[in-house]
C-alpha cells in the first residue's frame, strides 16, 4: 500500500481491496473514536487495543510508512529513468484490479451501468486536471493530508495524484526524504482527521448500497487508467527537490505519436511484458489474500 501511494495514479486502497483487508481496515478505523472515548480515556488500554484491532492497524501502518521511507527515492528514480516500463506495470496492475473489484458484485443488472459510468467520468476528469501550486505551510500540509487520505482509502483514486493536483506532491516527498518531523506530523494529523471522517461514510455506503458502490469504484479504476497510460506528451515541466526537470502536466498519446514527438523507442514489446507482470502480481496478491492472509 505504501509503494502504491507514492505513485501518482495508483491507489493504496486498491491494494487493500485485492488483498482482502479493505473492510477489516474500514471497521478498525471506524472503531477508533468510540474505543477512545469508552476505553482509553478511562485507562483501559487492553480493551481499547482489542476494540479497534490495534495490532492489525499498527502492523499495517508500520508496513506503509516503512515502504514509503524506503521506496520514495527508488520509485522516483525508476519513474524518471524508465517511465514507460513503470507505468506499463501499474497499468496492468490497475487493469487486473478492475476485473477483481467488478466481480465482487452480488447481482449484475443494467442499473449498475449508471454508477459505473459516473465513476469512469469522475476519475477520468480528475486525471485531466492541471497541476496546481499551493504555498507550503503548516496549514496547507494539514489540509493536503486530509484531502489526499480521502482519495487514498478509495480503490481507484490516487491520493498522491491529488497531491500533484494540489501542488503538494513535491513538498511532501521532499519532507519525507529529509525527514522534516514537524511538517510530517502536521501532514499525518491531517490524514488522521480525513481518514476518520471518510471511513464511516464508505462503510455506511457499502452496507446500504453494496453493488452500486462497487460499480462506482470499478468505474474509478477504469477512469484512472488514463493517468497510468505509459505513453505521454509532456505539456509543462516542474523542478523537483533535486533540481531536476520532471513532467508536470501530461496528456495520453498513442505509442506511434509518442515516438514521433520524442524521437525515442516507445518500447511496446517491453511495455506489454510489464503490463502482464502487473496483472500477474494482482492475481498473486489475490491468491495470498484468499488463501494466506485469511487463515
């Protein structure tokens, strides 16, 4: 989940869903406020720990944070040096996730086409938004965390891409690399506030409108494929924290158009291989989720 959340266009919520821990995660998050009031404030730490499934949450959080800390620089390097292959891998990952989430519906009916198309339209529109620029401050780091985490918990919506749109992706990544503790704490508090706010809403929606919500999330993933399409034309650039010029606003193009614009090999064969690898990884994760993690 941590590795996915670093990459603009890929959602950690998707990984949680295909590994079978998504609903357990939502239930644990929803239990935190009540357990805090009922148990922790009365000094009953054991009851609090059990009520909010804290062992699961802390283990998951440790994995996410460790992954972000270790992989932040590596993934940035791979995206800069091998963009077509990396994006092809994530394209395959999300494509297989569309199949995985879509088949969870209990009853396929024509009416589900409406939330599916709404999801596609919303996610596609988000991927076409131009990146903005916020003035980094304590308040903007808090607000960015609150908004981005709402996207991160939804399969198909990339929290890191929301940070790109807000113009806060580079500042947050720079704060992680240099370990600016004060800034990171504000960002994490914003994430906590946003997470507690949206988790209950998602849980309620799933309990009351299971299939329409799944159709909506499937649509989100289909729309998100535009962002992870491997071949892009760069419309504008930005300077990252290392002083390098990296793409800011891009538009999807065909491999042939990419080759004519850039004068470089579109690497179609290797892109197809990496797409298959991404799809195979989802199948493997799903197998672990159904046979390994749930035992």
